[in-house]
């Protein structure tokens, strides 16, 4: 069962402790953020600006997206202009439900190590070696992680009509409904 939108009272005052409490159902596990989004061929490939057929503006709020669903065509290249309009750190990540479940564990590790705070990203710490040369850099082309009021752009080509979602995998956010479906027309 997917919850499209859940409003939390006093979101602007959410502390790191509150965010961690919201994510108690997510098990702590080691992850490897660098390259951790995997399955690129199943979800599409980075697109080229010259191939963009349309632009979709995405606003990330605390804790939902606007729009809440996206429709695309197989083979379409879309430019996503993403803005974090919330008071918390948020992510826009295109993937499968299984990819998001795995990535949530990696994001929990980022919080555990102080890379992520409720409203701040400690970008210098993202280059920390987590073992085996893996880092938490969050530099995959299907995802962006933004502090409040930041913006970014992703150009993505949807090569398959797989079951995809866009989601925020910051601990507690997906569980509170910060995800949306990608529908193929």
C-alpha cells in the first residue's frame, strides 16, 4: 500500500532526533553510496540536452512532491527541474521500489555518520571512504540531494517501461509518503 501524502504537524521544527524516530522501521545497514543506485539499464539512462522533448518542474515539499505522479513515454528524454521548497533536506531519485529500499539503508548510514542532518548536507564528509573505496558522494545521474531552497536539474531518458517511482530516501521521508509513481503512456 502506497501513501501518497502524509502531513506531519510542525514539520519545520523537525529535529534530527525526530527524523531518526520516523525511520525506526528502516534497519541500520552498511551501504555503498557511490554507484549504489545500480540497475541503470532497467530504469533508463542519463539523457542528452539536445534530445529533451519536454521539461517537468518538480517541487519537493515536507514531505511530498508536486506533481505527485509523472507520465512519460518509452524512449522519451525529460529534463527535470527540481527545487527543494521544504525546510528539510530532500532527494529526487528515479528508481524501482527495490532500489529505493536499498538506498534508504545507505541514506541512514549517511545520517549515522553525520553526512546528513535534518536541514543540512555536510558535503565535505560525502567523500569519506566507507570501506573498499566506496563513498557517499551521491553523484548518480538519476538522483539529486538538496538542502532547503537549493535546485538542480536531471536529464533522463526512459528506455524501458519498468515500474518506476521517484522518491526521497532521506530516512523517514519515503515511509511518510514522499514518493510518486512514474506512469508510461
